[in-house]
């Protein structure tokens, strides 16, 4: 990653353009933009975007920051993922490698268009032609409502070797392009034929709703029962999640995502009103799929089939998820007085256990009213894992015991709550009839020399552009990093929503963690991701070489910097409110005028978080008015 990638992304992505994609109500208001806040419910717009400073602030809920902060909040992701996504949008490479040529992007869009056209044709065949009669019969037998047929754009591929190819040819789409889109296969003797024949068709869309491929369910005894689009430039089954485009809003609203296995499981759930359900399309979850799922919520419920194969798929999914999900790197003391760093999951994972061999499709149709309770009482992932791996174990077989411990320890080690971790350690020891100390020793041995060394090896020499102007908040965070052993009393006083740089926010949250109390400076950097570590090291570099000071002087300076930060932010926001108030008065908007007066009063009150004895008045030096 280029050392100034964050700066490059900031320079290339305009905050107004980014926010408008999520806030349709955003409108020009003088030199700035105003709209309804996406982070809390409000009727009068109090969410302001400032093009000059490339920041945003909500005078209602207090949230504010830069493009990274906005994306992290609105998409519920960590800084690393926000940087990766925004860098992609900005065309900034985070790793050394050749840029994707423009013609490849154009080809991807063309393949999407071909798949969209095929989806429309399959849907027409299902609904409006005699060739789709067999498909309509299956739809009726499975109880799929017309609304769901339309929502999921289900279709039917007729029993023909070239019906789709002929249709595409009528739209000037060659057989070669159809094959590139995954819709046609190539004959050994030359030429092409339709890949999907006599199958109920399930269009597969990406998160944005683009049709990138298909799943086709065979009618009768044809094999394979389900046939997917082959790997193409736009279709990779292992990185797609079925129905995510339809479920993402409900997932965010309910702060929970339920993952089922098949197309019909997801469709039935949506038909009965459970819109936060997605499907893994019949495979164990992969890391790219988990990356897609976690964006909406960290509360993940797996509801896969109840048979043995389904349970093992669930376990494989769990093992994948613990590697792919967001985690905190926390320092953990060792007996010899050193520190190691372990991943602690920032997710709540649980398992729905269906009885009687039913899959979610069958269960929901038979007991639709019971589904919410079944999800609510889902079993925590560690209970499920320990039950599954110790259920039929031969307690006289040491190899079987060792294998169970080997598979469970990586999951056990990532439990963020030490009380829960201890509980499951004891539970596993009882189930396997071994000493609890054996499991503790194995867990310690599996981590020694691992994560800490890996993190150290991954660190890069940090420095930002030497010409970059150091902001007040950068200076504040640098002081907190360099002298963290002083346990700054100001840490809890910092209004986190007034910290603009998303990286500075993450560093402050790390500094608040009691487990880092004894660390400072470079030692703290070891616990950070690379992007965060680069920034932190640059902050430390900016204050290296300063004369040594007494702790009391450092504490006093830090308090002064925090006060300065507060004055800067207060002055900026108050001027903005004054400008909006003037515009409201000129427009004779009484409601907005009163709301802005309320916001001015609230901001004046909030000022006390910076200054223990703030003046109740604010003097605008430009207008000479006092508030």
C-alpha cells in the first residue's frame, strides 16, 4: 500500500458525491449541503456536508467526520474495509500491481447487460409461454407466490439447444459473447449451445442488484440437480450471496442477518416477511461471502440444513467466519511478563438448529409464526461447535480428543469475553474428560510466537507526507500515543464525533482499552492494522525530538490542545449554524428558524465538554454578532 493512500483517496473522492449516494434529501444550502441525517430519525434537516473542509456534521445526533468516518458509519464496517472500498472507487491501488485496464471494466459491464437480458427472457418464458408450463407447475407446487416470482425474477429455460442463443442473436449478441457471459457452452466440434435447458432459473445478483449469473434447478431426474453459471469475469459463486441485494436494508434495520443454504430457503423466508435472510447457495461459507454478509450487521445467525452434512457445512462456515470477521487485536500478558496479541471477534454468531431433518424452507412453511422465536433462541456458536465435535467422540481414543481440541481452540481463543472463554474451556474439559489445564496449555502453545511476530513482521516504516499540515487533532493523538502511560484523564472527555480523521478515532478507542494501559509509543503500534500503524507512526514521528518534560507539563499541554480543538470545532460549527439561521430567516421559514436556535443553544451547552467554564456567548468576528 502506498504510504499516502489515505490522502490520495481523500483527494479523489468528494464528500458531497459520497454522501449523496446515501442521503437523497441532500440539497445545496448556501456554500454547503443540507439533508436528513442517515444516522437518526428527524423531520427537520440538521445534517450538513461541508465541501470546503470535506467533512460532515449532524447538529441533531452529533456525528461528524470525514469520508472514511461516514462510510464506516453508514455501512457498519471497520476502517480497513472502508479504505479498501473507497480506494477502489477512487482508483487508488493499495497494493503493488497492475491497474485493471479500462477495457476490462467495459467488458464486465457488457457481460452484466447480457445476463440482465437473459434474465428478462427466462422470466418471460416462465410467465407467458407454453414452453414455461412445466416451470409454472413447479412454482405452484413449491408454493412460490407471484410476488416472489417477480421480486426474484424467476424464469425458465426451455428444453432447447439454441432458444436463448437465437434470442440473443436477435439482439446482436454473438454466441461467443454469450459464452463469455456463462450462458452458452462450446461444442468440441465447434459452435455453441445453450448451457441451461429445461430448468427453473434463479438469477444471481451482486450486492448492487446486477445480474451476474444463474442457478438452474433441473426438472425431473436430470443431473446435476442444480447447475450454476461457470466461472466468468463477473461470476464467482464463492464470493456471491444470494438475495443480499434484497436483504441488505432489512439486515441493517434489524441489525441481524440470517444465512440459509439454498435459493428456496431464502425465497420462502422473504415470502413470509423475513427479509433479513440470505443464502450461501449450497456451499460452506467462504471468506469473500462473509465479507459481504458482515457489512450489514455483526449479528450473524446460521440456519443451515439439519442433516449431518448441513451441520458439518455449518462448522466449516464457522471456521471460515472467525478468520474473515472483524476482530480487535488485544495485548494479552504472558507468564514471563511479555505480551502477545490475539484476535478477539467483534461479532455475535449463533446457530439455528432445525429438528426432524427439515430445511428452513419446510420449517417456515409449516411453522411461519415460530421462525422468529427459533432465530431468537439460536445456540451460541461455541456451544454448537463443542456439541458437534464431542457428541460421538470415543473418550478412550486420545487421537480423537486431540483432534477435537485442535479444531476448537482457534475458535475458543477468539472469544472477546474472558468469562465466556473460561466457561467454554471448562465445558470442553468436562466433555472430553481431560484436565482444564491441558486445554489452557494447548491454547497458550498455539499462540506463542504467532500473532505478535506476524504483526511485527507486517509493520511498515511509517511516515506521511512531510509537507502535510499537522492538525490540532493529529497533535492531540500524537501526545496521547507518546505518553499513554500517564493514563490521561482527558481521554474520556474527548467527544469522539468531533474527531474528523477515522484513524484518529480508532487510535483513541484503542487507548481507552484498559488492556493497553501499560503500553505507549511504538509498543502500541504493534497491536494495530498496517494502515492504522502507518498513521500512528507518522504521528509519533511528528513529535520526536521534543525536549523531555515533567508529567505535569505534558498533562497540562494535552488539556490545552484539547481545549484548542474544542474552540476550533465550536467556532466552525457555530458559524455554520449562523449561516443557516440567516438563510432560514430570509426564507421566512419559522420552523427552521426555531430549530436552528435550538441547535445553537445545544451546541453552546456541548461546548462545556471542552471547557470546564465556557462563556455562554459566542462572538462571530465576521458578523460582529453575539449569541
